[in-house]
C-alpha cells in the first residue's frame, strides 16, 4: 500500500509590518494625530505620562503575534510634533525567534525612525529584547532631534533565555541634532569572536544603554562629568547629551545599573 504523500511546509511569508505614532499640539496639550498599528506592532494609548511631564501622551507597544521571527521586517515611525510630549513603552519583553527550519534561515530586522520637533520631548523605554538561541536579528535606530528637543532613550538586550546561548544581534544607533551627529554607536552580540573576549562582555548576560539628550535647565551650569562604576559608565557627549552604557549578569541588575548612571545625568540636568 503506497504511503501518503508528505505534506508540504506551510506557505509562510515573512512579516513586513509598519506602525506609526504621530503627535500634535491642541489646546496646549499633546494629542495623538496618528496611532497606526500593524501586528505584531500594536500601539495602545494608555494615559498621561508617568513622571513630572504634563500634557503628555503615553503609548504602549502590545505584541499581538510571536516574534519577530527570522525574515520579518518591523518598522516603527515616531513623530513628536514641536511643543508636544510623548512616552512610549511596552507591556512585555520582545522575544526574537529564529524562523522554523523548513522556511529557511533569515535575519529579522527592527527599525525605529524617530523625529522630535523643537521644544518637544520623547521618552522611549521599552522592555528588554531577548535573543533566543538560533535567532539572527538587526536593530536600527535613527533619531533626529530639532533645536530644544529632549530625549530619554533606553535600550536593553538579554543574551538568550535562561540556560541557552544567545542568537546574534547587530545593533546600530544614529542620533542627530539639527542634522549634526550627536551619537553613532554600533555593536554585535552573539558572535563568538566578540563574546568570547573578556575585554568585551566578559561573563555578562545583558547589555544596555541610555541616552539623555537635550538642553540643560538654566540652573545647571555644566554637564555631568564622566563616571565609571561597577558594570556601568557615564559618558558626556560633545553635543547636549549623556550616554550611559552598562553590562550585567541579569536584566534586573542591568536596569539598576542604568538607573545608577541616570542619576548622574539628572544631577547635571535638573
């Protein structure tokens, strides 16, 4: 009796998702002119900003599908209009997964394009990105700030789930103010030639950075000085900004170290 035919792999196409959030000023308050979702990038307005800012809008990213998986391309556009304030966070970590073997290998890409207008403020602080074993991921951030704009931008990467080796990640961050470069940063995670060196990540399982940029209040006469602590470094930039970089054995410790570095930014900015 002939065997039944082997079913073909599912006709799965890589996701190409584009989401956007755009603010505008109305009656002296920030309102959302555009809030466009494209699963798995689903945006929800969740209320006013947390913290000292007033008249702000708060938006959370809610993952409505697994991934990104190998081959997926996700793009998020953020446009903060002059004089407005936006806080963007996420409800959970992002787990980067490899595409199933029958669909073939592929690199997933996540692109964030952000523009912050004159006198506007943006707080971008999603939960960590976790690189599952076998994944290949690329993170690209392009941040453009106008005169008088303020930005708080936090990124955290976890090297795989518990007990597994991480996938690979190539991260690139470009920030400009009025078209002038403020920060160009690029690093790789998951490359044995890099990870195996004690001079790069050592025994760390997480890496993170925090950019605090924008004009200093009049009461502050000078920017913060460079400071180095346990697993953390605070580096004043040539432009109006400070970069905090940290390594840690786990995600909670990474967050604590970034907060420690942030306290030095605050002391020079408030």
